C-alpha cells in the first residue's frame, strides 16, 4: 500500500484499532494516514499517539485519499456522506464499518466504489473477526486491499452481502454472548465460595484457553467437548444440567434475535 493515502472519517475505538494494527503490521506508514473527528481532544490524541495527520474537516481528510474508511455511527452516516459529496470521486474506495448499512445505500450517496466491513470488538486487541463484502462497483482488487487492511486486526472472511445479518448475530454480537457467559460462570463460582477476583480471573482464562485450544488444533469443537467429557464425570454432569436448562436453545434464540434485529436496522 505504498503511497496510498488512507483517510479515517471518525476516530472512535474501532478506527483507532485499525490505525494501530495497520501501523504495527507495516501495512502503511504513519505519513499515509489521516483521521478526521469532530472532537479536537480525540483527533489530537490520535495524532500524538500514532504520529498521523488529523483534522476536524471530513472533506479535507477524504479529498485525494485512495481509501476512505467511514467509521461513524450508522445514524450519522447520511449526514457525513452528504458533507463528503464534493470530496469523493469514482476513483476512490469507500470502506464502511457502519453496522447495518447496505452497500446499495452507501452507493446511492457516494460515487466511490464501496466495500462493507463488519468488524467486531476484539479488533481492539488485534484478535477480531471482520466479514467483508463488496458493492456493485467494487472489484476483487478492492476486496484484496480491504482484506489486507483488516487482517492487521485479526481474521478476515469474505461473504456475500446477504449473509451479513448472520455475521452480525455470530461474530458481531458474539463477544457479548461470551462476556455474559464469563460473567455467569464467575458469579456462580462466587456463589460457591471463591473470591470475586479469583473467580473472574479463572473464568476469563478458562474461556481464553479453550478458544486457543480450538484455534490451534483445528479440531471440531464437538470433538474437543467429547474429549473433556469423561463418562460419569463432572463435565458431563455440568453440560447435562445446562442443556436441561435450555442452553443450546437459548444460544440459538439469542442469535436469531440478533440476526432479525440486524435485518430491521438494515431496512
């Protein structure tokens, strides 16, 4: 991406995660990046921390950039794109991380080629999952470029846009489910007599370790579950009690509710 100017419209947590990953991974140099944010304290902080250019003028940041990353709240996107209308051209690539906004809606407001990305919160620690899909004007080369950008903060998956609501339910909302599970395990352990500090640490590290084991071995999670579930043992007893309480059904219902809500927001 040498000599490619990348503008970030919005300097929130996800934008900073991408900026940090891109710089740390050598995907782009600090001199190639610019961030625009309405909050002076925020943009000045990003400029000082990462050594990048910063401005309070969205159009100034976008003008002449090869890639423009739209990193604002979905409800702000229309107003922001209206302000960028004179700065964007068909030669630019607009990368949107605005949840729920279809590529067609973005293309209707900007002449640029569009790629839509659904990242998730662990991108903040460069262990994110980002699903990407292209709009009608974007090319395979555009997808390659966006994949390179987001690989700097984790795993990237290419999917057709009609699957983005399912992505939202799985990886987008998924960290929330995991946090709730960790919270529930820690609270139960406290109820059994462990201190809150010990319970929290053990719950977090148990989930981290189990996820890393699944990632490193590449084995089916069902097989790993069977391996840790000795006949007549404690794990089977715990899993049976969870299932009796509707564990699998509750997870499925939660994901369906998240998917349906994502579809509502997209409309």
